[in-house]
């Protein structure tokens, strides 16, 4: 679909092309996002399990915790 946008201050027109996503593509994107979130949460859970293990030296546990927090925060906008 094409849309004409008029700028009254300059008496110019721009042509914009608009693409609409089909239902199936939207569903695919939503499923991919859900799968991504599921896998991300599994990884974070595993990292926190390692972090809680007192047999691992504290310096490595801190790195693991930092990585888990970074992954968790990576989607915040």
C-alpha cells in the first residue's frame, strides 16, 4: 500500500510505502518471541543455580550472577 503525505508548509508531497504483516507472520513472530523468552529464562535459572552453589569460588559466582543480571536486563527498554 502506498500513502501520499503532504507537507503544507513546503507544498511538497512524499510517497510512503506501507507493508502490513499477515496474520501468519505475526503469529510466527509471537511464537519466536515466546520461545526466546522461555530459553532466556531457562539460562538465567541455570546461572542462578550455579551462583547459589557454595562450592564454587566467590569470584566465579559473582561473575555468574553478573551475567545472569545482564541477560535479564537486556530486554528492558
